C-alpha cells in the first residue's frame, strides 16, 4: 500500500516564506503603457471581436452586463481612470 505522506518538497509541507510583491517589472509597464487607456468597456468589445474573428466563440455571442458596482468607463473621471484596478 502506498504511503499518503507528502514529500518534503510538497508546497503543503514547505515552511511559509516571505513572498515578493506581485508587481510587473518596469520593462513590462513601459511596454504596455497606454495600450489599455480606452477603458475596460472598449477592451471587452475588442477582445470579443478578436475571439469571434478567430472562431474561439460563436459569432452571435455578446458581452455580459458589467457586474454590480462596476461603472461604465465613460462615467469615470480622470482620477478614477488612473486608479482603476482593471
């Protein structure tokens, strides 16, 4: 019968370590700067159009409504757009 004991390298038995911050490196920030300035509404439309073009999703698929508490991009002021988590 096989033992159910986990190996020492298992993430479950490994001691907790300090984690690094999960920030993108400056090179990536610079590379993508301005690419998403149109906002999440437009990005969703563009992503869906590309997926339809590639045949990933049916051509009749439409985007879902924004979740409650998420404002349409056009209703955000400049400060809110800068601090947007998306």
